[in-house]
C-alpha cells in the first residue's frame, strides 16, 4: 500500500501557502507518501529482498476474539526461523548486529539470535499521518535542540530527521496510542546466579494528551506530554504503593515530576529523582530510570550525533513472548539472557544515533549508541558504555502491534548488565495473562486520575 501525496496537496489540505514556514524543503516534503512513507521510512524493500516494502498494517488472525482485547494470538505462529546467529557464525552477519549483541554472543555461549521473516507492522491512524505532514512543514527545534519550536502536532515531529536530536525527539513524541492500560504487569530480574526474582507487579495506565483524537491545536510547551500511573500489587514489600509520573513537553525547564504513595506512612510525597541515571524503581539494581523503553526523559545531558540509517537485526513482533502455549513463564527466564527460543528477531532499517556526555554533565553512561526502527521510533536497542569504554549494559524493546486497531506496544523492555551477568525484563505482561489493552478515548482517564491527590484514595494496605 503506497500512500502517494503531492506537495501542493499537502499545502492545500493544511490550508497553507507556498510561502509557509517549512522545516523541510519542497523537494523533501514531496518524498513523504511517495518514496518514503508519511512517517519517513523507506517505502520499498531492500535489494536483497530480506526487508519487504511497506504494504500496510496486518489484520488480526482468524483466532483473535474481539471480546478478549488483551489476548492477541500470534499471527506468525507458524513461521520458523530462517537461520540462527551464534558466536561461531556471527562474523558473517557482523554488519547487521549491534556491538552489544555481538558482545553478548561472545560472552554467553547459550545466547543466540533467531532470525525470522521480516514483517513491517506499523499502523498509524489517519489523524497522526495528517499531523506528521503538518510537522514536516512547521515543526522545528530551538534552544540547542532541547525545545520544540514552530508548530508541532500529535504526529512524528521530524519525518526526515537531519540530526540526532530530531531522531530522539521522534522517540520522545512516539505514537503508541492516545491511552492504554494493563491490569497486570510485571518486572522480573534474573541475577548473576540465575535466580529469578520478581522486582515488581503492578496495574498500569498511561495517557498522551497530544495524541487525543480530534485535537487540532499544536502542542503547547506548558502542557503535559504524558501521564503515567502505577499501582503496585507486589512483591509484598511494595504492595499498596502507588506512583504517578507527569512528563512536561518542556523537559528542560519543567521536566518530570513524580509522586509516590507509601502505605506505611499513609501519605503522598514528591519523588524528585525518577529521572536520568537514578536506579530504576523496579530494576532490582540493574538499569537506570532513563533505560526505560531504551531512553526515557530529557536530552539535556548528551550530544546526539546522527550516524545514519542501516539494516540491523532487532527484536520485533514479539507475540511469542506473550503466548503461554509457545513460551511459558517457566521457559522465558534462563541465566544471563532470556531464552532464545522465545525471542523473535527480524531484519529492519534503523536510525543509528551516537550519544556522548556533554562537558560538565554526569551520567553513569558517558556514551550510548541508540538504534531506532525507521517505522516505529520507540522500537529499538541501545549499547550503554562505562567510563572505561566497555559495553556496560544493553537495552532492547519487545514490540508488538495493536493489530485490532491502530498503534503499538513499545512499553516493554529488557536491560542486560554485562558486568554482572544479570538482566531485568520490565513492564511486561505475563504470558499467562492479558496483554496491553487499548483504552477507547471516551473511556480514557481524565487528568484528575493522574494527580497526586488521587493516590491516597483506597491506598491503605
């Protein structure tokens, strides 16, 4: 399915003249919807035929039951790996493996990469595509690329990114859904001795106000970028705690604010350190807060250099991980890494961004390399380096599409600590339970649900 548009049609549809401020040149804008998808991915497949053309979203499989929206059968359950990559043959595929993946292959004899046929399953609603075309003409960055400028709408802000900061803003303003929730999410650590330890179990809700369907106004710097709420149900020491997170569009001057309810104290308090390299609240000592979903938060501590676009193997369409029949909870967690039998890898084009710590700034990772999928900017991986220049931690998302509607689940991620040999899988829905559920706009929680004052209600253990 090729979405063809013309530059004049874009201007006409947006009510703009040819003299309107354009973040991209005329020739660049005309590429969107033609040789590029509207969100900026290369429309056609690669020459080798190992990456297909984008032909539109996939349909739910015949065994999908709309009455059970949290149960998404694997549409690719019958597919087998095309080949496997191990330490013995990885040099054959070295150009398509991240440095972190290669290090894991060298370090862990049991680790391998099972490569399946590639399926490009991105699915954006029409209003997000329309807003992306608006952004191509009017969205810019200012203040050392740390702030939005011009008029930016609820879509991909920079469909043809010119620098690393624009790629990172595409990730920050990712489209998953306007709102979604999960009645049961879990975080699990496997320590260096192979012990499987639950570090968190919780109910979760998230809303992205700038993606409200029907909205026509541009994003205001003073508004909320996203609301998140966690109600902890386990382990026993955390049960009854609650947390709300407010991320402002102005991540530089306002940034993130978080409040937690502690049942032992029966009060709500401000949590000022849920950001940057503060240890992840459910990481069990593995991973930082901004390891969340590979990168989560302000960009002010790093310089971001755009290396370019390349083909790489990344985890993708990971339905198998959430299918108890294919991969039960007892099978998933093996020492040092998740069971390779359970993880689906595919070949996709990614944007590569090198992040280096700015002078005068501090972070446990002085250097990071990010790999973001060209079709869905929040899907990807990162190699995080220590002060000695060695890969310290490797993070990856485990993405699947909401094939019954629009959007994507990019919420789940895993952090591998190569120094200790442990890892943590965070914010996942257990294979025996329901997956992330899309919340219809009319049933989405209001901002009041995400306020600190709402946490003490029913919060007694």
